[in-house]
C-alpha cells in the first residue's frame, strides 16, 4: 500500500491544479460576462422599445405580433446560427371597454371602485350585473356559508397576501388560488359573479388582473379584481350595510384562437451540439401595463445572454437556445408546444432556465435536477459569490415546466422579490419601473450560469 | 483515558442541546421581529412625515431643528427608559438662490446645464465666474497638465463611476475623491473653479451635490456638480470648441456655527446595563431632495429597532441606544461629539450599527471587530439565512467611526446598492423612491442583529 502514496498525492495535487485552472478560467470569463452586461446595456435598450414602442402584448393582439417581429429582428442581428419562429395557436381574449365597479347603497350612497376584469373571464356585457355581495376570507368559509348564503350573490374574496414572508412569491402562491379557482368555486354554489382582492401586500388603487380558470361543467360567471384600497373600503362598507348592491360591468370576451409564435434563437454547441440548453422568458404580457417586468425583462435578458456570448466570442460546448415563449399568461400554449415539438424531434434538452420574476437585482439561481441532485451546481457557488449570487435548490418556470417530463433540469433566475407585486399585472408594470443595473445584472447572472452549463453539462 | 469518554459524550450532547435550545429561542424571537416589522410599517410611516412634512434638513436649517423635535417626540411615545438631546455645534452652509451653469461658445452658441453647488463651497456671488474649461479624467492628468494649462481655468473633473463593480459603493469610493479634494487640488495649480461630473453610473439630468473639503492654506474656489448627461455633452462640446467659456453662478455661503443636537433614545440593559450597543443613522440630509434614502431611512429604522423590541416585550440584556446623529453630510460633528462624550463619561460602547446606505432590501450585515475577529458573528448566519441576510466581514459608518478608537465594534447594514446612486444627493431622493417592504426589512435585520448582540455581546 505504501507505494501508491506518492502517486496518490501527485494525482490529488494534479487534480487540484486542474480544478484551480478551471476555476480561474471560468472566473475570468464570468468577470468578462459581467463587464459586458454592465457596460453595454443591450437588454435595457431592447426593453425600452418593447415596453414603450410596442407596449402590453396579450396573446393574439397586434402588439403580440409586433413583439414576435421585433425579437426576431433583434436576434437576426446577433450573428446566431439559427433564428426561427415556431407556430402555436393561442387563445385570444380581449378586455374591451373599460370596466365599471360600483357600490350602490341606500344608506351609504353610490361609489365607484378601481376594478378590472380577470383574464379569460366572460363579460357581463352592457347590461352589467347587479347583486348583493358576500365577503369570504377562504374557500373553507365559502363552503360553510353554502348555497343558502351564496346563491344569487357576488362573492368577494377578501384574501390578503401575507406580508410576513420574506419571499413575496410564497404569499402569492397562497392567495392566487382565489383568483384562479375562485369564480368556479363560487359558481358551484350559485354565485353570479366574483370580486377578487388584488394580489399585492401594498395598499394602493391599482387593480391587478391575471388569469382565472373556469372548471368544466360549471357556470362561467363574470369576475373582476378590485384594488387593495378598494377591497379595504368595500369590506368596511359591507359592515355598515350588509345589503348593499354591487354593479359590475365588463366587456371582455374570448374570441377564436389565433396563430402566433414562439421566437427562438440558437448558438450551436461546438462539442455537444445535440445537448440543448434553453434560456427564456415569455413574450406575451397583460394588456393593462407595458409588461416591462412581466415578462419583458425575461425576454430581453434571454436575448442578451446570446448577445453576450457572441460578443465575447465564447463558443459554448453545448447548444444554447433563447426562447421567447408565447401565451404564458392565459394559456401556456407556447411552453406546451415547445415541449411537444422537442419531444417529437427527439431533441435532448438538458436544462432550461426561465426568467419570469421581474427585472430586479438577482439574488439566486434556483435549480431542480430530479436525476442528479444539487452537488455539481453548488460547486459553482464559489464562482458566483463575488457577484452576490447564490445557487439554491428549487427552480423552474411555467413555460419550461412541460420539459420536465423529458428530464430537463428546471432552473430559474430569482431576483429580489420585494417590489414585484407592487406592479405585477397592473397599469404600472412599465419601463419606468425598471432599473438598468438590476436588469443587466440579471442578464449577467443568466449568461454566467448558461456558460457553466454549456461547459460542464448537468452531471 | 477511557473513563472520561462517556462524560465527554454527555457533555458534548448537553452543549449541543443547549446550542439548539438557544438557536430555537433566538430563531423564534427573530421570526417575531420580522413579523412585527413587516406587519406594522412604523418606520415607513415616520419616514413619510420626515420626508414629506419636514423635507431636506441640512445642518443648521429650520428643517434640521424640526427633525430633531420630530424624532424626539416619536421616541417619547415608545416607552423608553430615556430620551435625550445631546448638544452639538454644527456648520451652517446655505445654498442660496438656484445655481446657473452655462456654456458660451462663439462657434456652438450658448447652452444651460443642470448644475448645483457642492456642499461647503464658496459662492461666486451675483457676478458669477466666467472662464475657459479644461477637462481632466484623473489627478495624475491634472498634475501632468500643470500650472501652465490649469491657471485661470475651470477644471472639469469628468471622472465617471465604474459601472462594472457589482457593489456600487466601490465605484463611489474611487470617484468621490474628485468631489471632495478636486477643488483644492485644482486651486493649487491656479484653477478658478471646478465642475464635477455627478456621482452616478446612470445617464440623467440630475446634478448630485455632496461635500467638498477645502485644504488649509489653499485658495477656496467655487465648485459645482453637473449632471451625467451634462458632463457627456460638455465633454463633446469641448472637443468641438476647446476655447468655449463656462459661466457658473452660485450663491452659497458658510454662516456661523449653529447649536443643534444628536437625538438619543435608550432601553436600559437588564443584565449588563453598562455595556452599550448603538444603532443609528444621521438626521441631517442634503437640501436638494427630501433625504428619504440618505439618511431618513437609517433614522426611522433605528427608531423602529427600539419600537420593535418594546412592542415584543424583549428586555435586552445590554443597553440599546438609538442615536440620530446630526451633521454627517458636511462636518460629522454629531458623530465626533457623541464619541467625545462617551469617552468623557467613560461609557463602554461594545458595538455600533449604522444604517446609511439607503432603505433598500438588506443583503448583509457588515462587521469589523478589531479585537475578536468574525467567528462569533458568523455563527449567527444560520439564524439570519431564512431572511436572505448574510453576515460579512467589514462594516462601519461615518457617524460611528469616531467610536472605533474606544474599541467599539463597527457594524453596518448593507442594503442592495444598485439604485442608491440614482437618487443620492439629488432632488429625487424623495419618499416616492422608498419601498415599504424593503425599508421594513432593513429595520427587521437591524433589530435582529441588535437583539443577538444584546443577548451575547461581542465575544
């Protein structure tokens, strides 16, 4: 046994040297990626155009078509190996005329509230809907009240997001079910409409839209969101006059499906071209604002990942694809279609990274690797710590989730979440809310992680 | 030897249990601190008043006196053991009439630029100052140019902050010397005035004020800051006409010193009342904005630390003092006076934590402990990680720095720094730039760390 000791030591020393060399090469490249992202704000400039020249771009809208054309044109200038459109049929929901929400009380008088229709909801039409309101704070309470109390009424989900969580998405996760499932749950008990308290911990006057999901074989009833200040006041007024009436008028409707596209740009891998890494965001947005944070940010950051790799002349060993998914907000058709086509073409997607949590300062990269666990990713923490970025267990995104069945590692950019629900799905999700450095740091974080994935793969 | 094994194991097990119990008690208390801070936004409400009802509060101004009265009144309501004012004479610099900065060129015409006087600078008076401009990018270049090129001219320090650093304070540290020392360095070579490129990486139209420091026995020349867009344009115009003239007019002046105060609130320690922990920020601000981030945030967070401890009925073992220091911006008289009086009274200040980097999402707590190193603090990382907060080596703040000679551990709150220099020392450092959750998370971070210090001391 003694004899192999020197060999072992030398071999250990050599592998240590090689790890050092690798780290030092990688740390130099990551430094260059950050320099490029911070010194040349391409993502920020593209987002300016996407937000201010195109604006809100709900699936099926002319703006969504403009966003497809714009991002394809941008990627056409980057010297990529391939830029292409992937056809996908998307739902076409339109909001129509500005919504009305009004309290009518013989005791308290009449008062208008800031409201908006929930995405995919049916409209009341011009005749509107007038009914008594019953406030609930949970599905449990709704069920306890039962048909006797609910039938013929408008159910008011006054379900505030919990402000105590440090990560606001945790609170969103708990309360968003009332927006998505609330209308059908109420309709099952005979409700004629719903009012949803907007999903933010902040008290303000902006109603937050977002998708509902009607259940099969349940009456489809109109559904609106009310601002948090509005919810507070309506709750107070109901205590003062439980018989008050609420009038809601929405002109939204679901039209025929429309042809749209995922927009895809690709750099071919130099060593393992068949191993594909996706980096993406979603190209559609709600119509209320400009969709700058949700998810213009993820779109322009993903394109910037390709730009940065090209401009630093980094030739990734594995294929890197930026995908602008269409229709995350009210259908996920783009994400589903992408995964279907990947499977049909027997493509091997080793990993997918989505940025869909706003263009704020990146705090972490979340990873879910069902097959291999976290060890190989956590080793990269040493490389990313100088950039105040931490690799964490648990990642993913709506658009990339259909790839999970194919064994694709699910990865998300995790920006600081404190301000996201101030603007999410509202008229103030605009370019003015974007900070250039924060956005570009996100692009740098994504490019760095994609670089490491492209060098070392997922195991 | 064998005999002591079981004893050792039991003893190890017991100390493990006790560490666990301690951690579990501490983690429960820290959870309560965060709940209190996030559910009851006291700091945010106080900052609304300080920013919107009082506003910019430069040392010696009526607003600074109002800020003294307001913060004392707030602390008087908190049920503290002691609230008191500490007298301090402060400089009284006044900006006077709005400044003028204008390029005059026979080739290019006349153009006004957004400018403001640097703090503590002498004014030009109504007659103004008209001279040729010479642009420099460093002190080295200034010295190379020498008296021959500099004499009689206005020196234009076009010294951009480096955008590549992830922590923006690093870039500020490198460039701020031109603001502070630039006027005297230029005057030594015969310059008649200086123009400073504003200290931000962003390109915009806001001039950033801030202190200069005139050197003894060097001519005191007028000094202004120009916005970054202004600096870019002036640099371009100088390339087009190197003989262009610049007219600057500032009406600032230094008046007689004024009596002012540090405002101090205290909770007496239950076990070690003679060991004092300071938590603080500075009460004065520049006059251009409302001083919401710099440093209204630190002030209201420090008061909120005491409020949180009181409202959770936490009785700290060591004395905790919130100190609102006067005159950080243009003299540091409050910080110096506080340390002098502490020394004269033979008080034992074991630690001081300053929040003076904006009311943004806290990322870290920086610690400099000259005597004991980092080990005992780093152990607390496990308690703070759930709150996305990291203990880091290296901390301090201007106001608490005079305590360092007395062996006081220097600690800083380190918020995310990306947006700070967008607003720092400008007219847009206002309450609108404050996010409630970010500010309150800072208060929670400070309260948690102060709680741990009060329980376990600094070694």
